[in-house]
C-alpha cells in the first residue's frame, strides 16, 4: 500500500494536477488492457478537475474506451442540479463525447434501495464475475464531517457488504446511494481532492489517521480515512495550501 500527500498552491493548480494524474493513470491502463475505468466523485471540488480534463485533455486519450462510474449519487432525477451525474455530464462527459452506454450511472430517481440494487447489477454487468470491481482511478472528496462518497459518520452504509448500498446523509438530499468501503479500497489508484480552508481541520484529522501527519488522533476515524488500509493500493491525498494549512 502506498499513501502519499501532495500539496499544490490553490484550487486551479489542484485541478491541473488532478486532471494530469487521471489522464496519466487511465493512459497506462489503456496501454496495459485496452480499456480503463474511472470512478467519479460528486460534490463541488471535482468540477474544476472535470472541466480541466474536458478543456485540456480531450485529445489525449481514446475516451470512448473509458468506462465512467460514480462513487455515490443523490436520490434525485438526473436533471436535478444536485445530481452528481448531471454535474459530471455538464462539466466533462458531454464535452468528451462519452457515449451514454459508457457511463454507469446510479439511477437515484428510483430511491436508495432499488437504485443501489440496480447499480450493483450494472457494475457486475461491466466487471463480470469478480469478487470486487477494480477501478483504475477513483476520485473521492471529503466532507467537513469526514464523509467520503456517501459514507457518512454513524450511517448503516459504513457497515454495508456488497458493492453498493443505500445511504442516509445528514443534509438534503438525505437519500443517497454509495459504493461500499470494500469497493473504494479495491481501486488501483485513488485520489482524494481536498480544497479550501474549510477542509483544513478534517484534512488534518484524516492525514493523522492515515499516518501522513504526526499528532494525536481521536478514536472516531473519519470515513474518508477508513478508505486507506494496509492492502489498499495507491492513495494520494491531493490538497491545496489552504486545506493543507500547517
Ligand atoms: C457528494 C460527494 C461527497 C463529496 C464531499 C465533498 O455526493 O456530495 O460524493 O462525498 O465529495 O461531500 O464535497 P465538496 O467537494 O462539495 O466539498
């Protein structure tokens, strides 16, 4: 397992660095296997990275050979401004010309339980009869309560088995679907994108728990820090200076 910390100047620099890393890792997977998979994060932080990929990397890869999936989704219609699938479509997927069949969307509009079941079946359809789906690149964010994807502190989804689970957020939209810890931990290359002073406290907590910062840790391990385990592959915490406040 490799876990490392990279600090860049600011939000725009984080988008440049993250976009370059995503393209590099997907390119290596395409070289190796002729196909690649990218699991997208929701929220606001990754918007700039997705926009950077669309504006500066469209010609760098055969994007039609990349399959896109989502770490989580809100249980809202796809055209709802809070939909992660809509955000990814509008900031990147449409611009890259990704065929809709290459996007494994979480159909949150069916409600958390049904959508989780549908998503798990869709993942099995793509990855086949494997113990866990292995994404070549997984993008994750961190909420200020330490959640990642839709794995929120205290929620039953933290203990879910399988590949996808219904989840409950403490803020609207409360009904969600999330990949489970097992799936997040199986990714070949994970990038946490953490930007802004508002994330400095939770970033410090996570970095201490994963051994990238010295200092006392509380017993309450943030879900984002629980993605990193001894058998995880390569996890990079990519922060801007405001989030990495020293
Ligand atoms: C979501 C995300 C979620 C997000 C964090 C950070 O659906 O909201 O998947 O896990 O990454 O909440 O969100 P920001 O990037 O907006 O701070």
